[in-house]
């Protein structure tokens, strides 16, 4: 983790010195980093559900079908109402990233940190954020979401700083450093690069460690074969979205747009399906089916 802090601090120093870290090549590498380093923890969702699927009598095909249906619903929303889908994705991201900070012992501080991290890019890069949103949706009025982020970001940063102070007070110096570094990266670095660093080097590794512990697969050769099909599928989804939206924006900006759309389509099933599967035995019991097999808890780390 310390090496990540050094990397971020070096990038911030480069920005302060006038080094251009926002070119097309950096954008493409950032998108690649989001896929390669950010998605592995979600790629193991199916394995984790099979391992602890609440004994809800759901086979692999059924679980996969639920994932596909939820993801397809999100994709349809992007097709029919892209600005609404984008706004929903931002809200989901805040909820999702709030779960990264349980050490604050406060949902308020955790949510504030997440709000600050997600909305902070608009503070110094409002125009670039607006450009990304317009490219993702094909709707000029999507730029208004960047204005909303700009208005909400200061509140999130203030609460986030209070959360960092709470982490320091709890002597969780490692988590306080991670929060401070993440917030600084999202404020100062280009939006896609800042997000790639947070998502790929902070969020994903944290959750991946929990998932691998639950699955009992600490070694790369144990879990990579299970994660690889999902990662390849995510890459194919990015290519497909890029091909579909190339008429709107091409080049590195088009790849960035497709990457974030794919992330949105994959994030909602990643959050919703494990909770849905965990709730099925309770729903069946409430409907008058008490003789269900005993259930095992679906890990809270699959979020």
C-alpha cells in the first residue's frame, strides 16, 4: 500500500510541476487499468455465490441468468434514458464506495468520503467531467450533472476530511493515508486517471482480499482461471460499446466513454444480485415455505 501512496504523490508532484498526465495515451492506460486491476474482485462474484449462495436452490445457470437480466436492464436504461442511467450510476458509486470505509465507525463519515471521492473531480476538472458525461450519453444536457457534482463536492470533501480525522483518532493511520491519498488523487489528477488509481489500486484490492479469503484461494493460479472469463467478457463489452458509440465520439475519449458505460452495466449486478440471492430464503419463508434448506450468509464483501 505504501508504494501506491508514493506513486500517487509522484503523480501529484508531476502535475504541480506542469507534467501533462492527461493525454490520450494516459487515458487509454487508465481505462486498461480499470479493467485489469479494478474488475477482478467483481469477476469472482459467481464463484463466491456458488460457494455461499444462501442454499437458495439456485443453479449456476439461474445465477448467471439473474446477472444477465439485471445487467441487460441497466443497458436498456442507458439506451432509453442515458442521463438518468448516468445519474443512477453516480449514486450507486457513492453507495458502493461508502463500503470501503467501515473503519470510520460511522455511515455518515463513510458516505461523506465516498461522496467526496466520486464528486471531487468536478472541483478542478469540471469541463473535462462534463465532456466525459456528454460522450457517455450523447446528450448535451448531461453536462448539468457535472454542475451538480461541483456543487456537492465541497460538502463531500468536508465530511470526508472529518472521516479522515476519525480514522486518525482511531489510530487507523493506514486507512487515513489511503483516504487522504484517494481524495487528493481525485481532486488533482485528470478524472479518468484519478478514478483508475482509486478503483484499481484501493477499492478492488481491498475487496479482492476478502473475496479470496472467503473462497480459500490465496494463490493466483487458483482464482485467475475463474476470474479470466468474466474479465474477457468485460473487455468484450467495452469493445462492443465502443463500436456502438463510435459515431458519437471516437479515439481515446470513445474508449473512456465505453469503459465507464461497461463499468456501470457491470456494477449494478455486482451490488444487487448477491443481496437478492441472500434475501430469497427470507422471501420464500414469508410466502409460506418454511421447509427450506439451511442457508449460509452471502459474504458482505461481494458488493
